[in-house]
């Protein structure tokens, strides 16, 4: 499973990228706003750090305007994936950009039917939002499972990019189901390293090392 990092914060992207933990980046208008930077400028900087797909989202609602924005975003770098919402206008834009050879990430997916439409429109990535479904007491992981089954039934090549990841547990569950990619905030990726027994075991080893006066360098 590929790891995308869901942020527009350069330092955090660099730190994880240097560790080989970043196969791509996703941003959205909220994350760009949080960075306080110009979308074109910050996206260009991210693309210069990460060689995998970098999703940059349109902000228009009509297909013609989305297309113009998508084409402008795609010119930033070869690894841009234009992110469009899962609306009828977004699907039209997806089809046109895909036909032009541009990667498209269809976002704000909350149902298997929406994912089926995105695949038919040739999306490179479909982004089902797990956490936002869980917030409503619905089952985000079940949606990933359903989309996996449907795409495999028919050989759709659209990559399932599990999004709105809230916990380390979401990451391993998505990997078990067979999501192609998970995009997660940096703190969730780092939290995957945590285990209470690791902390406990390390504390015991350190205490014994000190008692025995073990020195290595
Ligand atoms: C994905 O591409 C989105 O940017 C993101 O995962 C949304 O996550 P949130 O529901 O935590 O805002």
C-alpha cells in the first residue's frame, strides 16, 4: 500500500519524505488555507520535493471553470494529480483531463455508486473519506471494502485512495482490505510506530543497561 501525506506543510513533508514514507501528497483548499501560502507557489514547492503524485484541488463548481483551473494546476509539474469533487461537473472534468493524459483524483466520495462513476470517467484515484463517514456513525472501512470488490469484479484500474484517515488503526485496516493508497496526516503516520509494549520493553532494557553499565560507543 502506498502512503500519501495529507498536508501542505513543507517541513512535515520533507521529514517523512527523507524517511521514505511518502509516495505522494494530497492537499485540499482547507489544507492550503491552513498553510497560509499561495496555492500555486506551495504546490510547486511540494512537487519539487516529492516525485510521486501531488494532488491539487480545483475550487470552481462549473465544469468549464474546473477544467481551466485543472489545466493551470497541471502545468505546475508533471506529477500533479488534479483533484475534482465527486459532482457531475467534477466527473465531466475528470473525463476531459484524463483524455488529455492528466492524472485526476476524484474526491469527496461517500458511496460505492460514486466510486463506480469515477472509475467509468477514467479517474486515476478515487478518494473515499473514511473518517467523515465514521463521524456520522457510518462505516468508512466498509465503503473501502465495497469499492475494492466492485473495482476487482470489473478490472477497473482506478486506484482506491483511502482518505480522511483519523487513526493508525485505519491505516492497517485499509492495508488488510487492499486499498491502493492511504493518505494520512503526518501525526497519524508517526503514530503507527507507537505501541505500549514497545515503550514498556524499552524502559526495562534501558534500566538493565544502566544497571549493568553497558556502553557501546
Ligand atoms: C483527502 O484527500 C482529504 O484531503 C482529507 O483526507 C480529508 O480529511 P479530513 O476529513 O480529516 O478533513
